[in-house]
C-alpha cells in the first residue's frame, strides 16, 4: 500500500520559520548589543570593581552609556529584557546597581517611545539611579521597588514608581514630577531645585531642598508654610 | 490579482453577473479580495464540475444565480438552461427527469430512450430539490454522483457536468433530503438577502429581452437535443451552437465563457495545484475529528458515544455521523479551484478555511444536545453553516497549537510506515491515534 504519510517525508527536518521566530531572533540580537554596551561601560567605569557615587562619576558614566547605546534600535521591551538579564543572566560579569541604573536611564532617555513601562517587581536587586535626567516628554513607569538616587537630576519628565524607593530620591531634580506609590528613605529631594515629588506613603527624612514641592500622603510637606526654601 | 488567461475570463463573468444580474453584497474575504459567496461558489462549481446545494428564502436568487453562471460559463442560452431544469415536486417522475420511452419506436416493438434535456446538457439545475419526496430522491442518486443516467436498458454517461440544486428552508411542502443524496453535494451555500438598499434597485432596469437569451440558438439547441443522433454526436453539434452563442456573448456583452477544450484545460491546471504541507496536515486533523471515535473505533450514526470520553472537547463528541470519503474529495476540488481562481501557486490554509465550512455544513449531523447549546448564539449565517464555520475555526486553533508537533508525528508516521523502528508520537488529538492505527501500533479493540 502507498505510504499515506508520503508528503511528510521531510516534515520533521524541514522546520518552517514563523514570524515569531524572526521576532525572537531580532530581540536576542538587540539584547546582546545592549549588553555589550553595558559591558563596555563597566570596563571603563568599574575596572577595580568599586564604583563610588559621586556626581562627577555619574555624569561621566552617563556620557559613556550614551555612546554605548548609540545606533542601537531598541524598544521599551528591550530595556525591560535588559533589566531581567542583569538580574538573571550569566552573561553579565557583575551587576553594580549604580552603572546599571545610569545605563538603563540612558536607554530610557533615548528610547523612541514617550512612555516606558518597566515591570521590575520580580528583580532580586534594587537598581539605583533609575530615571536619571529623565527629560521632558518622557514618562517612565516602574513597577516594583527601586534603589538609592532614583530620579536624580530629573529634567522635566514624569517618573512614576509603583513601589518604594530608598535614599536620595529626587536629589538634584530640576523640573518634572516623581510620583512614588509607597515609601521613601532619607535625604529625599536633597538639592532639588524644582518640580514635584509626590509620595503616597511615608518619607523617612528630607534632604536639603532648594526648590520644588514635596507631598507626603496628600500633604504638602515642603515648602512648609512660613519656611522659605533654601536659596544660595 | 494576476492576469491568467482563463482566470481573467472567469473574473469577467463574476463581474458581469455581480454588476448586472445577481446584485448582492460581498460576504466573504480571501487574500484581501471580497466576493459574494453564492456567486463565487457557483463559479467554482462550474469550473470544477462540482455539485452545489443552494439554500435560502424564496425569491432570493438561488436558481437564477445558478442559471446565469451555468449559461455564461458553459455558453448555453438561458432558454436552454430553463428548458433543462428539473423542478422538485411530489408528482415528479423518472420520465420527466431522466428520459422516457420513444413511443413511436415502442409501437414498432423497439425499445429506445428519449433522454431529457436535463440528463444531456452539462449544466444541471434541480429547483427545489427538497420538494421531491424522499422515495423519488433515490432516482437521481447515481446521476448526481457520477453523471450516469439509466433508463430501461440504456445508460447515458455525462463526461462533464455541474449540478446546482436549490432548496427552500423547511416548510409544509418540503421533505428531508436523504443522507446519501445530501452527501453527494460538494458544497452548501446560502443565497442571502442583498440588504434593503440593493434590494430596492433590483429590477429597476428590467427589460423584456434578457441579455442571456438567444431564441435562434435556443431553438437550434432544442432541436439537437431532441434529435435521434447518438449522445456524443449531439454534444459535438451542441458545442458548435454554444460556440456561436459564445461569440454572441463576446460581441454584445464583452463576456467570454469557456469552450469544452478550455474547460478541460482549466481542469488540468487545477488538479496540478498542490496542497502545501500545512494544509495537508490541517485537513487530516479535521478529518480525524470528523471520523474518529475512541470508544467505537470510528463514528457511526447508529452508535452514540457517551459523556466522559477523553475526547469530549473535540468535534467527534458533538457529531453523530462519520465523514464520508466524498468530503476530502470536495475539499480538494474546491480548494484547488479557489487557488486556481485566485492564481495562487498552491492550496494553502486560507483556501481550505474558506472552503471547509461549506463542504461540512450539510454533511455533519450534530447531536441534539450540541444543537440546543448553540442555537441561541447570535450569527449571520444559517445555523448549519454557522456551526461548520465555528467547527473549522476550532480545528484551526487546535492545529496552530500543535502544528510543529503534528508535522513531526506525521513524519514519524512516514518512517514507521516505511518499516523504520521508531516510536510514534503521542498527542492529545484523535489524529495521533489515527497515525498509530495506520502504522499498526494500536491494535483494534477485541470484539
């Protein structure tokens, strides 16, 4: 009798590439390019595995990060993938939350999308420096808790944190708005000169604030009535 | 759209009928093109020599759509088509449908059959087939199926024919179409109401002379069909008149039908069109669901499977009867015809997804419990076609979920059938059981 499966002679070995395969392949390529940019940043900035949080260091790291991501075609989803790769992948030699945050901030600030949503609830580490220099017309929403120095130097963007932050949140922010659903740590808003920081939970302590407004549970806590903001 | 020689002619026919004779909305979309399903399927029936059952309310163009397609495609003047139609009614007889004794010859003691026009010409239309009593439906079984018409001791075999039958919805004057007859139809299609706006303009430009009529050629064709010559000779003569009518259509209406050689060429082109691997596997999956029974080995209309079967979620659990071997033939013929019409290189899943509901709708006998469950659902199609469309999409969804694995399973099936020592793949679908049966892994249940 004729083999009724004749047409499928080669079916097992002749895999068809479906559009999803192509998408996944291109995603993988994008992620590996982003990872390479991050590794370059680490090579420049953390040769001795120590990274000191100084404003000049952050500025330098940011400019290196900007160069690293130049020419990469990526989307907000790729940024999220990168965050998870930082946490889980063995491709990353070491995760230092400072440079990682600067690098992610650079990615967000140069992304095509105006609104970026990062689901970071499952990350085991809290990344510092997220939202650094977030420019006007950008909205960054992070689901999960973040680390220190979040939203520093915010430059007109809107940064929503669906979780809690640590110390120095909004430090040196110039304009824009940071909304934190839960709590913040010490030195919140240290050196901020403008913009709004709205916190749904509690703030452990404020830093030396120059300007702008800080709300805690719908109450304006800076500037207080009768207390003038710092002026240099 | 490409510009194949024959396809351009067929598209011209479609356009002329849809613009002038059968005004209706496009209701199907394939590969970005919109068509009216009744017209599209009637044309496909005409070019692939199929059998189509057209249902619908009275006066919605069931018969006329078939008449127009048959007349232009086969180049028979409308008067001949009308004169060859069979009407379904309780008093219908074999003598009116197939043929009668030649009374003059009979008086001389000789038996000779005068064949009806219906039995002779390649465009066969049975109007209101479900008004034929069930006992009389059996008379046309063979003719419908094979084009063999028998009367007394004579037989007339049509070498090509297309059959269009119309049926009204059930009322006091209708009968059930018997299962063997209904299975012989390739497709079921509904001639729908065109909508109030199109309905309003129908008949506005009615003229006394129908553009598809030609009294002179009609007379000549009637004379040929009535004549004493052998059938083959009559058909050759008729083809000559049809050619003249074809020239007339081309000159006056810009329409080009197909002569017999062209129709044969089209058929040869169509059968050359292959199914791609995906479509092949998808159709097998559909056939498995329509014929498999875990408990009784295969579906049988006299054996009803019970609740609690592992395959409760599959179509086999919702239907009573088994898919006949005519089903895959209908799928193949119509899918090839559609791919040919659209000038695609092969038959793909889009083609069969459009075809399958129409080849299934009249063939599936659903369980009453399933019908009760589904009858209240909102829909645009007649219940039978709606259920078949839903079923097709269900199978398609299952196919998408299991595609890679199924192709592997079929490939393993090939190797096992060829004698290689391989373990067949297990899977959660009747098709995997069928593969195992084919390669002899699963023994038939002991009696």
